[in-house]
C-alpha cells in the first residue's frame, strides 16, 4: 500500500515494476503501461523501507513472479486490496484511491500541476480534470501567496545623514501605489 500511495502508480504498473527501477536514493524510474510515459518520482522513505523489507515475488519484481499473465496478478492484488478496504470499513475502496491521494496531496502541498502530471505520466489537462479539485488547503495556500503580495516592506529613507523607515509613492498605469525604493529626503 505504501508503494501505491507514495509512487502514484496505477496498480498494473506497481505489480509489474521491476526491482531495478528503484535506485539507491529512493528514486523510481519507469515507463507506464497505459500511456508509455516516463515516470520519475522520489519515494517516501517509509515506502522504500517497506519495499526493502518485504519478501519479493521473484528476483526481478516485488509483486509478481513473472509466471502467468500480468493481468491475473493485477486482479489478485486488486482483490486483496478490496478485501482490505472492506475489512477496514472503507466504502468503495479500490487501489486507484492511492493514486488519487498521491496527486491531490501533492497539489494541495503546492507541487506544480506540471510536475504532478509528470509524476503520474499524464497530461496536465488530465491531472487537472481528475485530481485538481479545489480544496481547503489549496485555497489556504492561494490566500497566503496572494497575501504576501499585499505586504508592505518598509523603505529606508535617509534624512540629515540618518536613516529611518518610510514609503515612496509612485504613479503607475493602474493608479498610485506605494513603491519599495530608496530616495533621499532633503
């Protein structure tokens, strides 16, 4: 579950992910099956530790032996996760929830849409459509960013050889505003 949560991978890509796609710095590199997009994402240390501690299904993969059809292995993992969700009392639980959580959490924490799209192997349009719902945390981040543009920074003004705070007013096409610039007052 940690691998799905912190990689943003679809379950088919997670089940089929070769062990050698994870480097020594916890970065995962692979091409997604659905879109063929190159995905490069740093995993959470807990996810890396979990992968290092679990028994591997084969020498090449964590979650599939390589025997039989990949689709069969994916279905088995989907069933296991659905059972886990059901036992935990989580309605409509499915593996794609982890991908959704990965994307919305990244967006809510200020990761740019373009970067989240790259992590998921999707276009920005798809990420915005499926994961870009505007939440409370995104609104708070936007409010804080905008509020920073409203902050006045004190101006240093020299008067009779001494400096003191002050503001300089400037004209612009949009009207008068306070500008942050140094000037000498006589």
